[in-house]
C-alpha cells in the first residue's frame, strides 16, 4: 500500500499521474471500509473454471503448438497412437525447452505455480518478448479437454530428462527425473488416456484444423508441423492454407468479428 492520503486516493482521475487507474469516487457518506479490491476467493476453484472454459480439443492442440513456436521450435510432431491399451496424443518439439531454474533444471514448478501469470507477458512488458503469442498462462490447462493426464518432458543443462505430471481435476503436480539414454532438446507433451470423444479425432482432422487456425503463425515462424496418425497409419504435413478465418473458430483467443 502506498502512503497516499485519503484525499489523494479519492482525487479525480484527471489529477492522477498518467497510467494510474482511475478510482471510483467515493459515494457521499461511504466509509473507506466499504471499498476494496476484487480478489479470488478460492484459487483452485478459479483454476478449475479456467480449465473447463476451454471446450474445444482442437483449440487445445493449437495452444500446445503455439507454445512450441513460442519456444522457437523449427520442427513439431503431433502423434496420435495407442500404447499399453491406452490412446494418447503427443506433441514433440525441438525448441528451447522449458525455461530452466538456477540449478539448470526445467523450471516446472514455475509453470505449475504461475497460472494466469505467464512469464511471456512479463517478457513482453520488459520488451524481450517479441514474437511470442502466449500471455495468459492458461494454455497448458486446456489438456483437460483432451485427456486425463498430461506429462510434460524437457531436458536440463545436465543433459538429463525431467518430467512434470498434471492430472485433470486434481490440484497437485509432480516432478521427477526420467531414465533415458539420450535426452533430446526441446519439449514433449503426452496426454493419455484420451477422453472418449477424442479417441476418434483423426490425424487428418488435426492437420486441417491447424492448417487453418495457425496458418499465419506457421508461415511466419517457418516451422514444420507434422501429424503422425499411428492408428490410421497415415502422416500429414500441416500446410498453411487459406480458408475460414481463424476468428470464425471457437476459441478463447479468437476475436469475434463484428
Ligand atoms: N513447448 C514448450 N516449450 C517450452 N516451454 C513451454 C512449452 N509449453 C509450455 N511451456 C512453458 O509453460 C508455460 C505455460 O504454458 P501456457 O500455454 O499455459 O501459458 P503461456 O504460453 O505462457 O500463455 P497462454 O495461456 O497465453 O498460452 C509457458 O509460459 C512456458 O514457459
Ligand atoms: Mg501458451
């Protein structure tokens, strides 16, 4: 709280410094105790509401691809398949990987504890986030519309691989090292098992959606996006194409045309 006097706090907006938020005038007779700032009452409930507000699984997949492009990936592979009797979807990229902590490990804790407070928004404010699309810090949560569990894998400076696991409807997260011979650069997301309606989402449909929804982004970033549908034994290159404007698709980042 700043050391403002009551009179200063209730000063007319015009008398405030540029950029200051205009405060509502205090109604005659109202005491300072009758005013305040809005605040989230229940963090987990707010997170649930945000996670459930994304209902389009294709848009969720586009969010993951956007994250890969934000991490400067040049190759992104989306795979649809089945393993140990469970359907999965994976998104693998060769980008920068999850930003690392001071020990050189992927800072999954930061990701899990900064929902609605994206580091990208901070970078943009500091002028260091040119070309980044992310800003809300909620895109990853949209895995709730795709499947039950999200495993996010990335490599540390020690060339070891680490993972974070999030589960739909649960507030906890867990981070652990993975035992792999060669840790690759970049990030992999694996969502499994897929929700019932998503199991039938073909690689072809994913390819068509991304080609339209992310056409400008894919073109500008010159990124190669491939969809491998192991169930249909088919592979598709996402070719940015003209078509329905992305704003016509439902999605939280879309701007509805007038
Ligand atoms: N493929 C990826 N490579 C590297 N870091 C990633 C990747 N995907 C997610 N992250 C990290 O996880 C964070 C959270 O991702 P999320 O999509 O939820 O939020 P955001 O991209 O910051 O903002 P927005 O909600 O607007 O997309 C990112 O800010 C980024 O640090
Ligand atoms: Mg994002």
